[in-house]
C-alpha cells in the first residue's frame, strides 16, 4: 500500500487561504456603502375636524342603562 505524499499540502493550503483572502478583499472593496441617511423633516398637516373642538363622550354598550 503506497504512502500518502503530504509534502505539498502546506503550500496548497497556504495558497488556498491566500487566494480566498484576496478574493474576499476584492469582493468587499467593490461593495458600495451609502452615506449616513439624513432624517427627512416631514410636514404634519393639522386637519381641523368639528369633533376636536367639542367634548364628546363615547358610550360603551355595557355601560348603558338596561331598558
């Protein structure tokens, strides 16, 4: 049974790690990051409705007197 030749494993693994590192660096460098988004000031429009000016009471059906 022949012996497994492991003399080239070190350079193979080292070159693989180096290649993966370079590929990841290229991939990350091509990624574009956006600037910090500024908060947009939105205008709130006040709608004047008739029930806002007067006091209203909401009756719950359970709180109504029995007939």
